[in-house]
């Protein structure tokens, strides 16, 4: 309808008056105004439909497009907004990647530095050890402490031998007690089945059962003795020896850096050499403090170990002597009294067997 009106208005003749001006016809003005009103109504209705469609479906920000070249332009001017990223997103991603790279680089540098220090320290200690082996290098010696350390090592070897023999005695005595128990059961069974030897088998059965009971009591005392010696040798002495090993390593490092400082001190005194001497002096001081601290720890531990060893062995040796004497003297009362005196608790028969839950 609008196209028809516009076509009609465009093909009508425009009369010109005598002065050359266009004549303002009432009909032409009416047609032009009607066409303008109709075009405005169409645009308004079209805008209303577009707005309703947007309100129903909702805009998709990822698919929103920017059109260049005006309304009705070609698709070449459409730029998807999903491909446009703000500067803040680029900045945050680049900052996180840079932080991760810095962290990785820092860890790598720390590992390389630690490896360099370890390699240098190992080289110096190996050089010092070889020099001491071939008699070309000097070592720091504490004669009194070295004598105590050597005495401890010798004592530990002897106590390990005592522990090994006591464990062997325990195993043999346990087998003997089990044999006595079986022999007593056999005598008791024969006493029931041999009427003519009932009394003789009965006496022997009671004797073997009594020996078995006393043997189990003595076995509890020996087990307590073995357990205490094992704790003294493999825990208390071993802990002191571990501290001694750390002390000896610290002594080797101290001598290595001391020798390095002495060599640098005998060299030239230029700026580079003085810087090396200062660094060597600092390392020497650090290892000297470590060496003196560990030497003090070893001295204290050796003192406490000696006191603890005397106290433990005094109690255990007295227990071992009294229990063995009472057993072979046949004094059951004294044997039981010995265990009470030293707070030795006997395990009930079958307690060494694991429970059904432990066997699962």
C-alpha cells in the first residue's frame, strides 16, 4: 500500500507557474503526508516486533554481533563479540602464567644451588679424607673423647655377644620345658594304663610337671633379662653411636674447611683472593660451631649412657643370678619371690599366639 502511494506521488506532474516556482497543490501535500505517516507506523511496528523477540528469547552475549556500515549492511561488517576479549582477561592470564613461571624458575634455582653446595662440600670432605688416609693432612683430635668412643664401641660388641648367648639359652631352655611338659603328660597317661606301675609313673609325672612349672617361671625371668639387654644395646647405645657418627662427619667437614682456609691464607692477597678468604672464613666458622655443638652432645650422651648402663645391668644381673640359683636349687618359693621383687610378670600360656584378628 505504501509502495503504491509512493509510486503514484513520484509519477505525478509538477506544474510550474509563470515565475518558474513549483505550485503547492493541496492534493500533493496530502499524499506526501500520508506516505510519511504510513512509513512511521511500519517502522514502529517493526521495532515493537524486534523488541518482543529479544525479550522472549533473551540476548546471548557470546553471540552478540557488532554491525558496521549501517542498518541492512552486508555480513562482511559483522564482528562477533565472542572473539573480543577485554584487556583485564589478557592481563590476569598473563600475570598467572608469569607467576607460575617465576615459581618454577625459583624452585629450579634452589635445587641447582643445593646441588652445587652439596658437590662442593663432598669434594672438600673427600679430599680431606684422602689426605688423612695417606698422612698428608692434619685432623682435629680430642684424645679423651676418642678414648670414650672407642670404649663404647668395644662395650657394645661385648654386650651384643652376651645378648646372643642369652637368646640361645632362652631357645634351648624353652625346648627343654616343652619336652618336660610332653614327658609329664606321657607319664600320666601310662600311670592310668599300667596298674602295676601306677605309682612309679605317677611320681615321675608330678616331678616333670613341677619342673615344667618352675621352668616356665625361670623362662619369664630370662626373657625379661634378654629384653632389657636388647633395649640397652640396640636402642640406647645405638642412639649414642648415631650422635657420634654425626660428630665424626662434622669433624671431617670442619677439618676440610679449615685446611681450605689455611691454603687460601698462604696465597696472594689481591681483591679476588681476599673475597675468597672472607667466604672461606665464614664457612669455617659455621662448621666450627657445628663441630663444637656435636662434641658437647656426644660428651653429655656418653655420660648419661654410662650411668644408665650401670643402673640397668646391676638390676638385670642380680635378677639373672637369683632366678638361676633358685631354679637349680629347687626352691620354687624363692624363684617366685625373685620375680615379684623385680616386677617381672609372667605371660599366661598361649599369650604369644596372635589373636584371630591379627591373623586376618
